């Protein structure tokens, strides 16, 4: 199981369910419950840059300065969800 969601980069154990679900209801080893449910991405048309921006905004709401949010999300484009299509 990956340590981080391979879509948004969030630590997997931070998600409420500890991971997204596949079509048969088993836990996804790669994607968190915010990104993935019932075998499909919740935001199928999103780009890596948009995902990174969402992460930065979410962290800003928690009081983290924008440069820190950027630092923590800069690996998003390298996660496996985004690597396959380029
Ligand atoms: Zn995720």
C-alpha cells in the first residue's frame, strides 16, 4: 500500500476511511477516499496543476502559508495518476 494517495499526495491514513474503494468495495491501495470511490475518480477531468492548487487552498484554509502549501504539493504531478498521461 502506498503511503500517499497517488492522486493528491495526501498521506493515506489521513483520509476518513483510510483509502478509496474499488468497484467491488475493496480498499484502493493507491488512492484516498477524497479522490476515489467505487472504482472511479471523483474529479475525472481534473489536471495535476488543478489538483495541486486544491491542495494549496486546503492547506491555506488550515492556516499554512501559500509557499508551504506549494512545497508540500509540488510532487503532485509526479504521482502515478498523472504520470500515465502526459
Ligand atoms: Zn487523494
